[in-house]
C-alpha cells in the first residue's frame, strides 16, 4: 500500500551557487530534449485542427496523467500530498502553463499570423532570465545577453507576421503562460519532485478543460479518425508525459534562466521536422536564425569564470 506524506513548501529552491555545485551538462541535455520534442510536435498538432480543442486537450492531459501515475507506481514513489499552498500553485500552473497556453495559442493564431505568435512566445528566455534576476536580486549579464540572442534567433526563424491588437494581446498572454509553466513549478520541485509535479499538474488541468469545453459552444468531444488518434497519442505520451518530466528534471537542476534558453530550440526543431517530412524548405533567414539560437546557447551555457567576493557572511558568485 502506498504511503502518503505531506510536503512543506520551501519557496525558491536553491541559490545559483547550490544549483551549479554539480556539472549541469546532463540537465542541459534533458532540457534540450524536452524542447526538441515540443518543436517536433507541431506536425502532430496540425492533425487536430478540426478536433474539439478543449476536449482534445482534456484527453491529452488525462492520458498523460495516467502514464505519469503509472510510472510513480512502477518506481514505487510515495504519494506526497501537497500542502494547501502547493495545491494552489499546482492549480495555477495547470491554469496557465497547460490550459491557458493551449487555448491562447489557438485564439492568437486566429487573429495573428502564426509566425508573429511564435516570435512573441519566443521571448520566453528573456522573461525567465529577468524574473530570476528579480527573485535573486542578482543580474547574470551573460545569461540575459544569451537570452536576448536566443530570442533574436527565434524571430529570424519564425519571421514577423501581422496581427490585430487583440491578436497581439493574446500572443503576449500565451508568452506569460509559457513563462508561468516554469516559474510556478520552481518552488514545487524540491519537495514534490519532477515526476509528481508533472503528474499533479496534468491531473489539475483535466477538470479545468472539461469545464471550459462544456461552457464553450460546439461539441466537447468527437470520435477521432486515424490521424487524430495517432496525434492525440503522441501529444499525450511523448509531448506531455515524457517532455514534462524531462523539462522539470532539468529545470530543477539549472534554474529557469538557463533552462529557458532552450526554449529557442522549439522553432528550430519544428523547422527540422518540417524539412524531414518535406513540408517546407529552409529559407536563408530560418537557417541564420537557427545558427543565432545556437550561438545564444553557447554564450549562455559555456562554463564561465567564477569569481567570489566575500561581504560579511555572504559570498557572491557570478557566471
């Protein structure tokens, strides 16, 4: 029988010095793999363009939650009951990073070119870097510069399209939800762990999407055809269960600022998948953008010179 434990919320998990105590290369690989899976998933998402949005997303997160809970049972993980504060964060995480992002991206692309939506959401690395700097009261200039370079590369890959004012607002909302997907998870990871955070967030998203789907006009669910069934399976297992677990494991190791740099790989992976399937050809600006994203990653993740300055009892470490 699975035992239960109630976790205590410690707040922001670690300082930069603690996070960098162990070599982060393995965490970088996990973050890169997660974002590559996200980018490659766009082809699968295109197969669901005519499927009910809320119902499809509810099925996706329900299946993903079952997969993650099954992994917990297989690994004999304890069922940790979140505190009220943690439950609130999990609910907010599901409402923004899962439910909100899925809905806002669809709504934004109905009033703006997908390239513009992708470019706006591509500013996620800058948002994460600035937010971490505010939280820690310490600005890592190299990480911020790398985030700006990665974002510039994303803009080159995506290009700039047009949008009406509402479409731009919706795209900015999707950007905020994408950032919240990482920022709201950070305080939960030390006690709940990546597997539980992934599973609990998916569980929390299901009733939200069911309620949204029942209130929205049109059918909530439909019988999927063969292509839609394959797409739902891929999004549920690979994009959600696997990618979430990879991302949160890496995020817990290196923090949101450095992990956020890998968001620039999403359009690069999407482009690579399209090229592999013959859906599009590589334009010069897209190739240049992919190279700029790579440059930003090298700038932000290459080992830096550590310097410490002791002031009283505190030691300041800069990358």
